[in-house]
C-alpha cells in the first residue's frame, strides 16, 4: 500500500476567515479531539491519491486534523485493473446506473476478497489496537472485518448514493452489505443515501468541505489567472514562458510547466482568446458527468441566440493518471467523437482539455485558474454524490448551472446562489438556463456573490472537522452517534 503524506496545516490561517463564534467552536473541537484520541492514530484508506473528490477532501481533512494535533495517516490500496473495473461497476450501480453491465457473482466476490486480503496483510501490520480506521467507498469495504480483528475501531465512509433506490442500486448494496456491516460506524453524505439496514447502527451524516487556502482554492488575481492559463496553453496570447511559481501542499515551491511546448492541454483545436466568455465544466471523464450532453446543450444555447464569442471548455484529468477509473480513456474518446460531429461553427467554440495528474499541485493551480476565468461553471451530472467542483466554483463566486440531484441540491438554492436543472437530460432546458447568466451580467454577479457566502457559511473545513470529532469521539467512548 502507498502512504500519502499530508503536511499539517495550522488552524490560524483558517481562523482569520471565520466569525469569532465559529473560531471558538473550532478550537474547542480541536482541544477535545486531542483529549479523546490521545495516542490513537486515525487511518484513512481509499483507492487513489489524486484524481477525484475523495482524494481532494482527504487532503483538506488530514491537513487540518494533523494541524490540530491529532495524528491522521492516509493509505492507498494496491490493486489490479480488474479490481478497479469491478469497483467502478459498484460505484455506478450505487448511483442506480448499470455501468459496464457486468455481473456481481461468486467470481466477483472472489476477486474483491483476494485483492483486499493482500492489502489487509499490509494494513494490519501498521494499525494498532485502539486506532481508528476510516475506510472510504466500495473499494475498501471488504477490509472492515479483518481490521476489527486487530482491535481497531472501523468506520466505513460512503461518498456515493442514490436518493431513491432502484433494482440496480439494491443489487450493489446486496454485494457490499456483508462487508459493510462489519464496520463499527457508517458515514454518509446525505441521509437519503443510508440503506435501511444500516440505520440500526452508528450513523453520521457529514457532507464534504473544501480548503479555501489550498492551491486549488487560494485567491488568484485576474493577472495571475491569465498568466497561468496562457502558460499552459488554455488561452491564447500572454507570455507562455511566464515563470510562474506556487507553494505546494508540502510547503515547497513549485514551478508551472509550459505545457504548450508539448502541444498544450487541449485535445483538439486551438485555445480561445482570453476575452471570450467561457463556459466551463471540470470533472472526470465519466458518462455520469455527461460531458457529451454539455456539448450538445451548449450547441443549442449558442445556435441562434446571439451569444457571440461565448465558448465552452470541458476539462478532465489526463486519463492515464486516475488508476481507479478504467473508463476514463473510453469516455474521453466518445467525447472527441461527439466533438467531431458538431457543426463546424460550433466545434470551433468547444474545447476538450486533459490536465496532467503527475503533479497534483500543478493540476490544482490550473483548475483554480480555469474556474476563476469562467463566466459560468456547469455541472450537468446525471447522478452526483455531492459535487466538490460545484463547491469550488461557488467559493470563487462563479455563477453555477447544475443538476438538481444528490448533494448539489443541498448546496444550491435555485435562483439565489445558483441555477438548477430540473432534468439534466432535457438539453433544451439546459440551453435556456445556461443563457440566463451569460446574457445578464447582473444576475451572474448576484448568483456568484451569494454562492461564495453559502460556501463560507456551510462548506469549509472547520465544520467538517468538528463533525468528524463528534463521530469518532462517540465511537471511541461507546456513545450514540451525534
């Protein structure tokens, strides 16, 4: 197993952004955590060190938890492609979608257990009795029973789910239930995601959060935004050799690489001018994110509406850099084919971008600049567990157009701090809603300001850390869930 090292971040910088009552509550939670956990270590286990929302939130959670004086460590599974194909199937099915349509039978149980048995042998040698282990998502659930045998307390944290179960999601839960039930406690993002059989146990509902001071969310001036995007080739003009430096998560200084030298990050065609109003969606190359539908809806929005100069950029990770998502390359290929089928006049205004994953901090800087440059940020998912890209865009005061489903509907109040799509598959409605903030600068500004305030109030790391302290303290003391 690979250990991911996260530099502790002191609570001081975050405190400066919060009102006094929240600072006092935050410091009290940190003090209580140190008293409760003592010499315990809190371990987190997931499937990948970068390339998804779970890895993103672990960077934030562990940085502040370690900064508060509670030892947290992070391990990543060692697994083969067949295992990740299976767990991607489970991921899709928990959302109620069939994924690759493959089976969940005895052979799949055998594969799942064989891979996790090897990882358990490594993990059990690191974990001490009385430690707490937080297992994230379907990939890790099969470790719970073996970890209990070590004397550790085990929490299974599920980041995905479906508001209304169907036969497909129930089949996925049937596969996982025997593994999941071995955990001492469960954490879900939304109450609607909790299966009925899990409600008899220790359950906490904890939505994710962002770190406003991370490379992905830190303030950037308009000049810095343009310089970053010009150097990596995502807008034309500017200095492609700007010599841009940034502070990494570990405190060292990094230098932004001039990706234009190797053809840039654009999959097809050249970059837009910096003056072009840009519609942006940032997500994995995943069919459930519906990148192809965003392209088609954008084409309808600009077809005869007079939105001169507006362009679309769909940005996802470089597909070889996300080990636990075997469908990425296939979906990117499908998007390229859909792009080629667009009318030439529209195709020139649509850009597919793959951002390298070999340097997570550089990746975060590019995404930060791209979201801040956007005139509108879109998240037209067909299903969504929570949607950290929505939170990130809202923090940057961008008007967001997103699907009314999953955790997105918890973050956005339609018309107040964003715009929600009642049916993400209705492309005409998407085109209509998308035009509104593009055509009305006042509306866009109001939505963006309210969005930033919403994230400040509800989705920063102090709330997230406090909720975990409440849960883990209850678990360690044998009390009921908060």
